[in-house]
C-alpha cells in the first residue's frame, strides 16, 4: 500500500475515534490536521482575556505561567497558520476540546487577542491586528 493512503486511513480512523472522546491534550487534534502533532511550538492561552484586549499592557514572556496556561505544544511554526488552526471550529469541531479547556481552567477554545505563541526563543502576542513579538 502506498504511504499516503495509509496516512489518510490512519487520520480517518483517529477522527472517527475522536468523535466519541474528549481530547486529553492539544495533540489529539491531529486527527483533523498534522499541524497539531507534538512539536516545539508552545500555545499559551490567557487566563483572563480581559486583561489584554483593551490596554497596551503585554505579558512578560519570561513569566507566562503567571498570566497564561500552556495549552500544549505543536509542530506548526507559522503564526498565521497556527492562529487559523486554533479557532474552535478547526481544532475542536465537535466540541472535543471542551473538557480539556475546562480542566486547564480556561474559558475560551478559539485563540484570541491576549494569547501567546512561543516558537523557539521568540514569543508572539496575539494583538488586535496580527502579532507582536515580545
């Protein structure tokens, strides 16, 4: 069998199994797209979105644990693709992430202003328009 067919068949199998189960981690969303497979890109969601949406205040990239929660680590490195992929309808179309979000003490599934993407030693803040490197 060809490798591409096997890869697609494995993804379909994972997708069907995920329809019945909640995600245990962000990497479980790989049933929808390979970008969610384990990697070095850190996805940090703000504990309180209201802290970041109105003012010019920015989180301290060295102390993200104070203001954000590490949702998981994925392999994708393109910030625009990550932002698009982290919208709820893309990575949790059937509500599979609901329990994971709740367990981590978060209130939002879709990436929003105030969230952070850390790629290597660069920290990207999701701003009102695009990203700001911290």
